[in-house]
C-alpha cells in the first residue's frame, strides 16, 4: 500500500496494533483490544476508535473518504428498505441520474451553485488526454434533474411527479473530515418532486420530514427537534428548509439530522418547469403557464455517525436492534477441556437456536470459534455493538434455558428455550425502547429555555441547547454566533480545551414553547432592539 | 438547457416530437406516438426509440451517460433485491468502498490496470484549486479493496471472506456509446471474495455464475450459454473468467451477459493477502504464509439492454413479468358520454380490482385519465412493455369479468372477477414462460455446429453463432477474427450494410457437444495445423 500508512497516520497505527492483537493474543487486554480512551476524556478519539474497532469503517488514502464496512453499510440498507417502502406508498419512484454534470448546467441557478462551487470536484482528463471541457461530479442534483422535469411534465394531470435516487455525491471540503459527519464522498437519497400547488408541495415537505423523524426516533432511537431553518441557514436556492435536529450529549453540540426543502418556484422559473393552467383546460389558451412548486429532500449516512455518537459507550458501539445487521450473537461458555462431548452438545444446541431465531426473522450469528475465549468474544461483539448476547453453557443445556446479556445496560437475564424467539424479540424491543428513553432524557435535560442574554453562553458551556426569543434576522444571528464564540467562564479563557465555537441557529421548532408574536418580548440577542418573532433553538453544532 | 439539444442531436429531436405530441394530439398516429422504424429495418434506431419512448432512459449532455428513468431503474432494483437475498445466503456481506482511487493504488497490479488505463477519468481540480495529485474515479475496485483484505484477514478461520458492493464505475470509452451496453458510467454489483483453497474459490465462481444464469433465464426470460473465456478474452489480471453469453436474434450478435472471475493468487501475492497455514496451527511457525485464492464477479445494467433487444418488438418494449415494475395496467373502455353514471361505476370497479391485485402482491396501475382515449392508452402502455393489460367496460361490468390482452403475443382473453388475482398471476406466469420459450427457440435455431472453415463466415452472415473445434490459441483466435471481418457473400462486398465485424470467441461452453481431446479433430481455423482442444463458441458480438 506504499504511502497508505503514512497518509493515514496514528489512528491507523492504533488500528493495526488492534488488528495484530487478534492474531496472537491469549488474554485480551482492554488497552489492545478495546477502546483506549473514554467518551468523556477524548471524544474525537473515542469516536474514531469505536468506528474503527467496531468495524464500521476503515480509513482510506484519499483524505475525507472512508471505507464503509458491512457493519455500517448494512445499517444503511435496513433504513433504505424501510424508507423505500414508505415513499413508494406516496407515489415516489426511484431512478438514477448521472454523477457527471457540465459546468454550464451546474451554473444554471446562481444562488444555488454559490453554496457549492468551492467544493466541486472536476474531471479534466481521461486516460492521458485532456477533456475539451471539464466536467463536474455532482455535489447535489437539482440542476441535473430539473431540465428533465421541464421536458417530461406535459400536463397538470401528471402531477405531482415524485422522483428519488440513492447515490453518492461529492463535496471536496477542506475542513477537518469526520467519518459519516463530514466526508468528501457521502451516500444519501435525494428526492425531487414537482407539484401544481404550493399547498401540495408544503404538505409533502412535512410528510417527508415526518419520515425523517421516524428514522431517528423509531430506528436509531434518537429524539430530534423538527423545525424550520432561519433564512441564514436554509438550503442554497430554497424558499424554506425544514430540518430535524439531533443532540449529542457528550459534546453538547447539535447536529442537523436531515432536511426537507420547499424550493418554491425558484427553480421552476429558471428551468421552465410549467404546465397549462387547469382552469384554462380545453379553452386552447396555452399562453398562461403555471410554474410548478418543487421540493427536494435528503438524508445521508450521517445518521449512522449520529447513532454512534449518541449511543456508543466506553465498551464500543451500541447499535439499536431495529437497525442492527446482527441483532443477536450466541456464544458458548463454560466448556471444559475435560468433557469433549459437552462441546458437541452445546454447539448442537446453539445451532438449533440459531435456526429457530433465523426462521423467525431475527438476525443472528453464532460465534463457535474455538481459538478464542468467551471473554475475548464478549469484548469483540460488544465493540461491534450487537444489542443482545445469548450465552449457552452446561448449566443452560441442563436447564433448557439461555442466559442473556443486554449491550445497552449490560443487564443479565435468563430465558426459557421453549420461548426463545418470543422472548428474544421482547428483549430486543425493550432495548430499542429504553435506548430511546435514555436519549430522550438526556435531550430533555439539555434543552433550556433562556430569556436572559447573560445566561446564554454559560448555558452553552454547560452543553445545553438554548431556546431563545429571536427576531429571526440574519445580522442578529451572526452577532449571536460571534458573541458566543468564547466561553462565559473567565477562568477558562486561556484553556485550550475551552469551547471556541459560536452558537448557530438550529431551527425554529414547529412546536413553540409559547406564543411570542404580539407580546412585548424582545429578541434575546445583546444589542438587538427588535421584538422577538419566534422561539429559536440555538446551539454549538457540527 | 443551452447546448443540450445540439449535443444530443436528432434522436433528441425525435423524442421531443413524441413528447410534444402527447400534449395536443387527439387521434394518435403511429408515426408520432410509436416507433417510426422497425426492428428489422433499422435496429440501432429501433433500439434507441423503444428505450426513449418506452421511458426507460433519456439522453444526457455528457456523452456516454444516460438518465435511467423509473421504468428501467426499478427493474434493476427488483433484480438487486433477489440477488442480495441469494448472495447473503452464501455469506456475502455488502459494503461500500470510495469511488476515488489514487494513481499509486490503481497502478499496483500492472496487467490489470493495462486493461483500463486508457479509459480512466481523472479528477485534477476542486473548486478553483488544482489538486496536488490527480485522483482517479474507479473503473473497477480490485486494487481499491485488496489492500483492506490484506489488513482484515488475520486467520484462515475467517475464510472465506465475501464482500459485495452495488455502485457505479466509470470507463471513459470513446467507442460509440449505447444505452445500457456501453456507457461511460454504468451500474453494477462487484463481488470480491477470498478463499483458503483453490477448490473453494472455484466452487463459488460457479455458484455465482449460476445466479447470473438465473437472472437471465428466470427473470429476463433469456437463455444464456455458460462457459469459460479463452485466454485472449479473459479479465485483465484473472487466472480464468467464466461468462454467460446471450444472443440477440435481430442482429445475430452475441453479448457477454455477466462474468465471474477466478483470480487465482495473482492479486493475493501482489497485495500480500495471506494467512498462516492451518497445518502449522499452534506450532508457532508463522513464516509459512498461504496466499489466498480470490474471485471477483459482476453483472451490470447491461442486462436491461439485452432484455430490451431480445424481447422488444415494433410496438415498443416487452418487459418480462417477473422484473416489470408495473406488471398489469387496467384501462377503462367503451365509456360513452351519454351515460355519466357508467363512468363512475366502471372507475369504482377498477379501483376495487386494483386494491385486490395490490394486496395480493401484484404490481398494478390503473389508467383512469379522462383526457386520453383507450386507443391512446393501449399504445402508451404497449410502448412501455407492460406485460398484461386488463380492460373494463360496460360489458365486463355486467358480466363480472375482465378482458385481458397479453403484451408479448397480443392474445386476448377473459377472466372472471371472482378469480382475479389467481388468474392474473397465472397469465403473468404464462407470459414469463412463453417469452423464455420463444427466446430459447431463436437461440437454438441460431447456434450452429460448424466443422468446415468454408461454412464459418457464411454462417455468421446468416446471423448464427458458431460452435467450432478450436485449438484455443490466441494467435489463431486473432486470425479467425480477421478472416471473418468481411461477408462471405461476394455480391455483398460493396454493400455498406454488409457485416464488417470479425467473430470473437465468446466462450468455451461448459456443456461441450462432444469429446474433442484425443480425437484427431483439427482446429477449424484456416491455416491452423493444431489439434482442436475444445469446442468454442464464436460469433460477431457487442
């Protein structure tokens, strides 16, 4: 691999130490086999280690690109299957547009491209020849798809037209890359739809946002705040952007979870996506064209990063059962070298269990490797975040039962063989629900209503998100960011570990804590004399 | 869209004439709405038209790239779902490697990269900056993935390791592009596996090839010949390549359907993918490393092109039921303006039918648009190749029945409402089977055993594939190609329509017509004095 190791640097070295340890090691030591820091002490290092050692990703010799190993990719597939089913019910159809786009098409919508142009990757050569015109790799597909909508849509009767594609897009960012959170190539779905009316379009924006809420809440066990972005934070070229915002307790930072944009008629006017007015139907007057109302919406593999950050612990990943590619692992225990038949009996017992669970639709793996101790295996599967471990030894064999160990709480239990699938499913559901409850509590304890400016930065320092009365103006938002860049604690100001990031507006939550308009509440921002328009959620964020 | 139309040229113009016609047209004319040539008269134009007008693809302003509309993309998804299920049973796990690759990694295996280097697309810029080192877009992923196999595989007990990914790859070819058959970006799956033994690897090569046979036979209703490529035609860097070869009756040309490669130890030695010899297990002697036996295998969206070419007719596409995103379309007929209640009743009847079929897992669409005549709709859905049309009018309503029309044979029938799903499913199965039977007959009538050189080119001219006794040598294969470049018919030699393509070896079929080795059969090629080793299938090909 040549320079590969040099490029990747010390995290790769950590990874190798770990990998090599698998080969020779007898008594596993936490330092080699597990996470060598804690979530509390060094969050970035902890995050990278749980992903690497949990076999979700590997590093790559093109900076900002990552290998998604089956442990993460199959999570993506599970969510993809569900989301496809839901959007197909809504009449969305999947398709695939090219990854390449000419400069001319890319630049068609100016305010849109300005949001991306610094990050566009350009192909200029093929083989040893120089291309006549350079060609971009899509950073997103609005300008690629919309000329086709203009061609394809011939009548209002064909509306709404709803398309979606699963692909990867490229944004050649130079900020510090982070697996899943900020990578130069990332995977997502992008939906693109066209509607006759603004109301029809708006309804869909919210239907989709609701699916994104479900992905976080019901699959990833993570609460999110749905709301609308301020103008400053909305998608380049959109009329408005709705978002679900998640919270990472360990860092006190928010993260944008997924967005559903109402594009208004901005693109349809640019690309002439229009139909004859239905009211004029049959009169032959086709001069009156109605421009369509468009939406675009996307969620990306970022969701996997959020999941890892929220649920992971100092033993490694913790994957919610509903998205876990492997939900249950079975490990034989207590086998002594003295009684070889015991091993055979236990392995048989486990194989039967495995077949039962599989046939009941539970994703299960049995770890019957003989070269590893049960302790080594516990550690191995905990790193990978498998939700439930089943243990079978001589005692379980005798008593027709199975010992259980939950990954999330490490709680032990016991189930009867006769009720295997029923009870395993029940435990998995319990794990799913209690992971959500725990995340919800952390979220509730950390979103604070703030009504005095003096309390704002101190609350951020305490890892809170702040719900504040806000005038919604862009310059005021910028001032808030600047004023909150430094910690509120004077004693920390020369400490390198002190927060050095200003708060951004995350969203104007749909569910407002109280009515603001018409009251005499002023905007919270220091120096702002305007009345507050909305409660707005602010926070330091990814 | 600017130069878009100019770039795309006259096919786009045809397409637009068609699209515009939808808007204003009252009495559909075949010339505007349908295919304006025949499969027999102008096959390339016919092929492009069925894809465009059948709404499978659209043209794109980057040459060699195409938009895959839902009509084709959802075929791909249906096959993907099945294939995923099958390979997961074999223990294959899905993952995703980056699309980018450094020059150094790409060039790691020399004989391999020579097969691709002229076609590699290079990214050299991001935003307005020039990259320090240019970066390639993958033409295939062997050299991307194999360094990781070397890192990940620590013990023979982890074998076989089987990975697969669904992605697009880029080969910037300058040959005449063809939708699905030869495009610069194309979609495929690529499987990459590592085995302890040559036997284990070989077994999998054939298991996968058998899945590819099933995709063609059971899903696309197309017979294929499984066999082994000659050394001249094998994959760059492989030890051997197995293939399924399909036949396009209209042109008499063969097409490579999908390939499953045994890579031997070629890459594993290059990338040091090795394990300790199991025989030395526990002895502590880790100096003896065994290099692994690797496979790679792929099928691409090309399968959709083959399907269109084999089954399409002069009315448009004909899609086999098992892969059809829409299997059944229901069209109301015989509604007269005099009796408005009739329309309501018929629409109600159809909606109930639709619900019944949907709940029984049949993919169905009802075309209740009032602005189009039944004739227009018949034409529209025939172009798209929907396997079965159901018609409901006043008579069907009165008699609790449904009229049927098969897309493949245009055969009419009638089914009872009470037996709706059962009979529809039966008709779909009949269509699927009889499409295969028809394709199989065409194939059988056109594969000829040729034992005299004088008959070889004439047989190619008659659109046959030729099974010949062959020495399997590369230079002899090249001579056969050269000698068969021109038609055998002297009267045609100055005719521009005459074949001008030499025959390539397609495969050495696993099922040989008879034993050759040890007989005194000579190689068929003119001027070759060697004994024949194998029967080899030759043909003009895509």
